[in-house]
C-alpha cells in the first residue's frame, strides 16, 4: 500500500465496504420480510377453538322432537299384532304393555275457523279437541261424515284413529284419574278406533282404564276424530 493512502480508498477496501453494505441491506430486508410475515400470520391465525354450542332448541330449553310414524290405515288386528305394535313404539297399555313409557307427545292447542284442534309434533297428527258422546259405530261414522261436510276447523279429511294412533295418547301415569294429557280437557272418556278384531268387533281406547279393549259395534262410545 502506498504511504499515506487510506485502505478504504484502495480497491480491496472499496470491495470490502461494498460487501459490508450489501450484507447490511440484506439483513435489513430480511428483518422487514419477517416482520411482514409475522403480521400476516397473526391476522390469518384461526380463532381459539371453543366448546361446541348445543342446538338452538336446546339452548332455548326445548329439546328436539323425535318423530314417531304410526299406521293410519284401518286393519284387522289380532291381540298379538296389537301387542307387537304397542311394544314396538313403547306405548303404554295397562293390560297389554304396562311397562311401556308412552310416547313423548308435544301438544299444541290451535284455533282454526272458530274450532279448537290439538296438534302433536311427535306424531304429526291433528286431533279434534272435543268429541261426540254416546254413539254406536255407525252413528260415529255418520258424525264423522258431518264433520268433513262442514269443514270442521278448516279440514275435510277427518277420520277415525287407528288403535295405534289412539294408544299414542295414552299416558302411563294418570292425571286426575285419566290416562290422557289434560290438554284435551274432560268429557271424552273412551273413543272408537277404526280397527277391527278378527271376529268383527271394534277397538275402543279407555282413558280411565288406560287400555284398549274390544266392543261390539252397537256399543256407545265417543267420537274423537283425527287427521
């Protein structure tokens, strides 16, 4: 090196200075890039998982309804076939299935065309709230035809319930001595069903006794229509 000449003014010094400058710029760019990536990572980070919330109905204190499909077409029922249906659906009958817990009905009283009906969200059935008293089966069918002709509650497809459908109203524990929900009120104590025995008798649902029984067609019971 020439005397009095600075190292930084020589070619090696210049190269060394440039290399140092590039290293510093690279380090600075890397720092900016890492800071940028860190910011994006923080923004894109998923929220901390929380415990799953229960369904809306459950949060509101109302459990979801488990639908129950019942036979709606009249048929000839032996006791064995009726017993199988009641046990299969867990329906209560004081004689046939006393261990049955009964169906978890979800009733709602609705007024339509100035007439009250009872809707059951569990079975999807709509029941006549009241009923007609003291009718033999032929008279009950005539009263049923009159309900449809008048469009009771705005419907024209009322019918007699099957034994299964009538049993779906049977409560295991009696309320005010009757095995039926008080939403129906008092006064209709036993009703005709559309099912027959092999001998030609008809099944009748008794709310006081909590069971289905068979009666002759000239017996007098109530009509409570369903649709």
